[in-house]
C-alpha cells in the first residue's frame, strides 16, 4: 500500500521489514501526545511551543513514512518559527492528520497479525 498519506513499503524498509515493529510504531503514532500538545499550543497562539510540537510530529511522520503529514508539518515548523499561524495551513494539517490516521488504521489491518 502506498498513497499520499502513508508509504508502507518505505516505512517497512526503515525497520528492515519487521512488520510487528512497524505496527507497534504506527500504534504509538495514533496515541502520540505531540499531536494533542500541538493543538493546545496553536489554540493558545504559542508559536514557539507549537513549532517544537510540529517538529516532533515531523520527525514521527518522517520515520513512519507518513508522507503528507511529514510535508505539512515541515511547512508548519518553518512558519511557526517565524511567528506565523496560517489558518489555511492549519486546516490542511487537520485534514491530513484525519486522513493519515485512517490510512494508518488500514495499514495496521493490512499488515496482519
């Protein structure tokens, strides 16, 4: 499975084909505290802390080959470092996060037991 939200083949390559490890990591993403922290910092207008959370999300997304989320969080890190909260980009991030979560759920099922 490879689409704009997750590249399972690439993700598995990063863990040398260890499906159990990749599934465990994907589950950790679903429960990631950084996502909630990002939301809190954006709502409060704290660009510095939001940038740190977005950077952590970028790292997680990159390691797991969550392609669209990686791209958007990369853009957000740069904007937030400059004190910019672009509502359109935040909305795009939320949309990608929702679709990434769905793609991750699907990938977990497809990877099997």
